[in-house]
């Protein structure tokens, strides 16, 4: 294996650019989803009944642009995370193949490689993820900049939700591994053995792999949002017990106590689902086609 892994660099850059485009396009929907998930109240006291209530609040307060609060930080986090993840996955995968002598990787090895890449990514980018969540869940028009958001709290608080984030590394591991394995089987069964998927096939495989990962890990995702959420003006007047949900056990208890079992899946409706599916589709299609071809041309 050479000293400079150009193929891993191409994969990393392509994946990061694709993720950046997807994040920007879907950001207002992501803000609505995050604010909706962060709210924890009994049914009769809920401020948001669905995602559209968040959008209507922004419109009624003339704060539509606030749906983009934290976009810069989110894009930075998305780009850095995707670059590290795609580079780490591609690099470890190539190293495994060269060291083992196998021509392909089994599902178990692929899963471990993806999880390792995800864990490395989370450990490096957690402060950016926390800051982005704080900005998104701040009251409309009251979001702060990246440095102020992080500097107002302790360094430890910048890593709020790190444990869950590490646990959630199983999410990209499941979706990426499922996609890669399904892709290999599909390409092997096609006439002429094409080297890349069509946009439609990439969409379908991405949808299946993403849906599987999301269903399995959504309760943890909900807890993570609550732990990282900024305190609203209303929360500031509540007693410390009401804010105990900033711990994993506290978040789990609060959801169960106030919203019941279905509360663990709050926000996982068709709008959020389509948002995650289309976001992953953009990454995969963009990664495999336009970006990679462009980078290969530049290299040559």
C-alpha cells in the first residue's frame, strides 16, 4: 500500500461534497424536525403538534430565515464528518483487503470497519455536532454563533451526547454496509457487469439501507437531540429536575413518563423519513457519479 492513498482521498472528498449539498438543501426541514424532536411535554401542553407547526411559528414571527440558523456550523460539521468517515472507511477497507489477501470483504468485517470509521469521526467532530444542535433548537431569532455557543459552556458540555453518538455509529455501519452488499449483488447480476449503479438503483438501495438503520436506532436519536438541545426561555424557569433529561437515563425516563413508548419515535413521520432518504440518495448518487468522475479527471 502506497504512502498516499489517492483512491481513499477521492472517496472522502466526493462523499463530503455530496453530504454538503444534501445538508444545505434539506436544512429548513431538518431544523423543523430537530425542534419538534427536542420538545418534551405531555400531549395537552404541546407547543408543536407536528412539523408544520414549527414552520408556521417561524412564519408567524417573521423569522423564516431562522430556519437556517446554524447552517454554517452544520455544513462544517457535515463536511468534516463525511470526509473523515469516507476516508477512514475507504482506507481501512483497502488496508484489510491488501493485508488479508481477499478480493472482497465479508459482511462482519465490513460492519466493523464502518463502525471504526464512524467512532473516529464522532470523537473528532462531537463539539461541532453539539453546537449545531444548540443553534437549531434555540428560540427563533436568538441563535448564537459557533464560538459563543461553545465558549459559554464548559468543554465537557461541548461533548454532550458523545456516548449516544458513539452508539449511533451502528447507524452508518448498517446503512453503508447494507448498501455496499446490495450494490455488489445487484451489479453481479446485471448483464455486462457495470461498475456503477443507475440513479434509480442507487435511490432504491439507499432507501432500503437507510430505512433499516433509522428504524433500529431512532430512540437513541431522539434522546441525543434532547440532550443536546438548547434551553428555551420557558425551560429556563423550570426546576433542575425538569432539566435532568440532559443525561441518557434522564432523557429515557422523561420520554417514557411524559410521552410513553411512542415518544421514542416522535418525529419519525413521513416527512422526516423522506428527508433522510432523499438526503442519503443525494450523497450516494453524487458520490458515485459526478464528483468521483470529476476528481479522477483532475487527477489524470
